[in-house]
C-alpha cells in the first residue's frame, strides 16, 4: 500500500548527515513571529527523531505567537536526548521511551537541586513497516512474520511465511534487506515491545532502546531508516508514520483482519490502554495494549514523551517552559501535530490530564 502524500515538512537526510542537517533544518523553521508577548528567552531540547515533524509545527506556532522566544530542538534520538537532559545539556528532552525506574532514581542536572523529573505523553503515532520491492505494491504481515524478518529467521521475500499471508503477491526469490535503527531509540523499544508481546517465541528479547540482533542493516534516526529503505533494493524497515509519505507500507494483521495505519486507529488503542501507576500522579506513562484485537485499533504505535523537570531553578525559565509545554499538549497543539506530522491527537480528557501535570511544574 502506498502511503498518502501530504504537505508535511519532512526532513529526509542520510544517516551520516542526519543529526547535523536536522538541527539546521529545525533552526531554519525557527522564524520569529510579529506577536509580542511577555515571554522572553531561549529553550533548548533534544531527543526523539519521531517528534521532529511535530516539533517543527509546534515551534513555528509558538514562536509566531511569542516573537521574543526561540526554541531549538535537535532530533538526535531518544537515548541521546535523555542523556543530555540528565546531564544538564538541555532544558527538556523528547523521548519515545519514558524514563526508566533507574533513571528516575538518579539526579537531573537540568533541574533545580533535589527536583525529580516527570514524563508527559504528548505525541502518539503509528509505527509502520515501509518496504521497497520492485513489483510489490501490496504487502500483508503479522507479528510473527515481522519478528522473523528482523531476527533473520525469515530471510527471503518468497519465504513460505510471507507467501501464506500474500498468496497472490509477486514475491521475488531475493534476500530481504531488513533495516533497523543503529542508535538507541525509543522507536526501536516500541517496535520491539509489540513483537515481544505478540511473538515472544521468535522475539524473546525484552524491549530495549538498542536493537537486539547483530544482523541486518543499521541506520541513524527515522530519516536514516527511510533513506536506507527507499534508496536500497528489496528492503524493509520500521519508522514513524510521519516519515512514510509516498512510500509503500505493509498492512498489519490485527485479530482476523489486515488493517492500514491511521491516526484514528492509533488514538483508539491509546484510549483503551491504562496509565501506569506511579509515585507521582503528575508522571504519566501509558501501558499500551499491544495485544488488542479489537476492531478499529492499530496496536503498533509509538507514544512519545516530553521529559521535564518538576522544578526548574529559574522562575522565568519555568514559566517559559510551561507555556511551551501547554501549547503542545492543548487541543490546538495536538491538532497542529496531526496536520504537520500525521499523529493521533490526544483525547480532550487525556489532554486535560497532561495540562494538569504541566501546571504542577514550578
């Protein structure tokens, strides 16, 4: 299935140039507006490359409304963003993985002394299997077969497991070039969590930010995976749906049906998933129901977080950060990300819950 072409401002770069070019592209988007507000200052952040298109939309909107504010977001990857936030290099991080219990127990140099951090889910998007195989315009896959492809148990496009799911497809007798993330990535963790829950015999490894197998081709960031897949032959990879415009995308088996990704289907699985009990009620982590077979859901989704301080040392910086976070989590910001990145907007009820957590920041 060919993903629809939209007017999203996507940053497509090679793995070798990914981080630096994306940073420059983000700066280029930081055009100041004419609306003067009381807010003044600069925010610096890094992390999730899946959030890149959404952050571009959020930054542009916020700076148009606050002409004396500059927001710089560097999509270095979730793992790098968390490391920079913990080390004090950025004001906040974007991450496709919430802070672990071990990370939560540590110190945060970005925060006021003694302050903890909280996770704010603000970006929900389908993850998709993009592929580039000559003559193959439609592809259907289930979790077990996907796990086999990326663990290298399934190595040929005409493997019986793929043929069984696609009996009328033109599947070549060619090796599969499976592309994964080479950097520590929350996208990988979300992808691996789906496979581990639905195909544990084939994918026994516990979900982690690093890809668990030595085989296959690695690429930096979502844009690196997209570049490797689109410029290669007989390739397949996983990426945030915001990066899949105009690329062939596999349908995913959910229950007895094969479904196409959509923002609505991604939102449906989030509304059906619980929030993990945490010591701090303002720390919001979603436990995605990856095994759901309900009609209208797409369980291969990515939930991406803003990782922020409970307490910032400077009151003026805290006010600036809270204003930016609120602009992201509110209905208008969620709608902007849906248009700019194809993400699934938070429901009004859950958006209000995130805004309450933002309001608690001092």
